[in-house]
C-alpha cells in the first residue's frame, strides 16, 4: 500500500516538474534553441567528462558555459547550484541557459542525473549531443530496478540529436535496442570492443591514465570530434587538462599524502582506490561512509570495494540525515568483513595496523585518527564529500569543507 502511494505521488511530482519546465521554457523564451547543449549523464565520471568537454571547447576558442555538481560557469562567472545538487532546479536551469545565450555562447555543457531526467526537470531542453559514461547499480531505492535506471538515463539520448555511448559498458546491451527502436543516431567509444571511436590516449598524450579516466577522456574526445573540433586541438587541450576540484585531489603531500575524492559508489570506489594503491609505497588508509536515506543495498559492496585495496578503513558519517549512522556503518562493514577485515576500537588502530577497520561516527574525529596513525609513505584517502560544502546531520545542513578540515586537524596534531 505504502509503495503504491509512493509511486503515485512520484508520478504527480514528475507531472508537476514537466508543467514547471514548460512554463520556465516559455518564460525564458526556450533558451536552449540558441545553444548547442551537450548533456552528460552516467553513474560515475559525469563531472570529469563534463569538465573535459568544457575544457576542450574552451581551448579550441569556442564560447561555452556549463553547469555541474561543483558549480555553474556562465560566461566566465561562477554560480552556486546549491547543496547536494547536480542538476539545478527547473527555473534556475532555464535562467542559466538564458544567461549563456545572452552571453552569445555557442555551447552549453549540462551535467544531469537520472532523477532529473525521470522527473522531467530537463524537459524542453534541446540537446545537440547526449553522453552516457557508464551505468552501474545505483539509486535503486528510487528506480527499483536496473532496467528502470537505464531507461531514465536513456531519456537523455531520446531527447538528443546524437548520442555518445560507452561500448564497453554493460549498459550498452540495454541502450542499443532503445536507440535503434527509436531511430536515434548514436556513436560508440571504448577500449576493448570494436567501436566508432577509439584512441590510445596514454600513448598519444604520454600519460598514464587509469582505466576509469581513460574512458572519461575518450567520451570527451568522441563528443568534441562530433562537434567538429580537430583532433590536434583536442589532444593539445587534453594535455593541459586538470581534474576538477575534489577528484583525486592531493590536499597534503609531505611525509604521507592525503587525497580527497567524490567516489560514492561501489564502482567508483573500486576504481579510485585501485588506481591510488598502485602508487602507494606504504599503507592505504581509507576514510568514508554512505549517505543516509539513500540506496542502502549498495553499502556492503562499498565496504567490499574499500577492503579490496585499503590496508586500514575507518567508517564514518556522510550525510546520514535522519538515518542512524551506526546502522549505516554496520551495513558497510559487512562488505569489509568479506575481505577478512577485523573490527577494532579506534584506540587500537596504530602505525602498523593492517586489515583492520574501526567505526568513528564523527567525520572530523575519523579524519583526525587517520592522520594520527599515518606514517611515512602512507596515503590517506577521504571519499564521499570532496567539494561539497555541508554535512547533512539530522534535518540540518552544517557547514563543512573537507580540505579545510584536513588542514585544521594537521595543525592541531602538529601543535
């Protein structure tokens, strides 16, 4: 009964957002008509891919604006998109598109989520190209099944003139019939299968990209090629690209390192930690949690991903909202224990600990303990918060800055 009422209410919300989107489009004069809008979605990598496309177009001399989970950049000016927000509110979104058009921009990069697509919050936007990075199991608390999740992501492609999809991702098998049945034009990119676009970027750029970033670079390469940017311009731009804030960002690098990253899914944790582990001489100390009231089924998998690469894990809060943070950590710990990790009290974590985990609910306290036990050559990886400016505790948002927290705690420990 409850689930049926919940579904009906969600349908009402979706209709409400559709009407709101239509009215906002009319009020602002259908601003996307004046722009070539590139929509980017996916479970992981959409922010980095959005920034890559933006950077390539900018370096190629194009006028371009963008909105992402970090901020909106319209005509060179930065605007906040709100707390825990990837795709802005319908009205604000149209306002940003109008600003970009008034600035005579040609392109607009729009990072979007499955929620925004399913709820019709980008209805009425004309997408020149829709890009899907990958689709793994995520947001199943909302979508219920992976098929529904893929269909929500596919709405971007059905709303786009052309689509760019990852041939190596398992979602391809579900996206292919949706696109062909709707006579949609699409191209593929990848590293393993036969694709329309594939290039050895590590060799071309003399870089050592991890697989997950290789795919992000390749998605951006393919998209900008479709937009008519010359290959030499693309490669030149890729050489100067810097990852966006909070994406494998080193915030301390002396006797040990501290890295922050936004990874908050099993797949992204697995990829990020595996990549960092390869270049770690000492131990990898991982501090993370999982968001409350969100997709609890993924939590053991996140624990397993941590245990596959970390030597020490400290479980902590990450926007627990009104859910019990202890319960969240217990669910994550189930995955850690499949990796033969042993739970110990925080006082028993030390500079020699391996295959150990502890629960320290207060995030600042968890980070402090990680800093206290780190020794030369160790790498501390803090995931889940990254660029975000608040922590959701109960029904309130508290100001929070991960990088600043690390600096304050280091000063405190060294005092």
